[in-house]
């Protein structure tokens, strides 16, 4: 069931999504080689709390941190800890904030210093995939058109689309219907209603799209050890287009 939000509910969602946007910007300005992923998580926790919100990820299904911090071949759900971030790494930071009874959600992949040409292109194309995915998106559009456009752009650039993880609806719960895959057949899927709020989040890899989950039960890495990137925004579907709450 897709939950359609009223304008009053969408207004309440603006603040947690603003906090997510600003927190990602804060991380971008401060993340650097020599920090640990735990240091980055501490920045996220402090920023969200200082803005009067709660980090939605902390404690979610037992997750032990305020953000998912995924380095290089980690696709999603990397648990912050003692890992030292190094020059040339790419680091995906996925975070959520809860305020006013609603969640906001967003992710970015950051380049640490000078990265390889392949990693640089991967991060750029992953962000482009988001904007390709929402081209033409408006009320009545088929859900899987999003994934069709994401997949087409990723594969045209020599990359693959992660299939095991998808975007999702969001609102009073961090994850709501519908699932929003980054692949699909054009013209298929449920027709999205005006007022639904979804997270569109391309997860793109240099090599295989297949992943494996490490023994911690969370960390998902590419099976071939090649790099992956992640870019996400919270989007309101409107009659005539979209409104992006985390930009």
C-alpha cells in the first residue's frame, strides 16, 4: 500500500529532510583521509542531535550506528568503526533523521583526495543515474520507469546496477511501500500517485551487480571486490513533476 501524504504531512517532512541535506553537506566539508569511519559517524550523530532530530538508523533492527558508512567495495550498510579512511577511497554515507513524526533520508558518495579515474567516473555516473531516474517522473508514471532509466544510464557507461537493494517509500516509517528498484522494464509497475514520497537511490558498481553480506549481518560488499557508489534523495511525486526534499 502506497501512503499518499497530505500537504500538511509533506510540510512536516521538510525539516527532517533539510537536516539530512545539511548533514551530508557538513560531512562533505569535514571528511578526510586519516579519519576513521567511526569518526564520521560521530559527526553525523552530533549534527542530527544538535538540530533537534533523532538519527533514524541508530537501533533500527539492531543497527549500531547513526549512519551507514561504506568504503570502496562496500555497497551499503557498512558499520562505522576503526577503519581508517585513506587517500583515494570513495566513501558512501547514508543517513536518516527523524523529526516532526517523519523521517528524511539521503546518501552521497565522497571522493577522498585524488581518486582513480574509474572511481571518479563511478561517483559521477551514480549521481547522474539519480537525475536520469527522475526524468519525466510525475503522478501517473509507472514505477519501473525509474529503474529503467537508471539501468540504461549506468550500463551505457560500463557499470552495473545493484539488484539486491532498492529505494523505498518513506514517511512516518523509514521504509514504506513501494520498493523502488534501480532496474526494470519501461512502462511497467504501479502508477505512482500524486503526494507519494519515495527515496530514489541508485547503487552502482564497477563490476558485477552481485553482492554478499558479511558475517556481521549488515555489511554488503560486491562479490568481485570492485568499487560501488550510492546516491539518494527523498522525492515527492507531484502532478506535474517532482519535489526533491533533500536538495
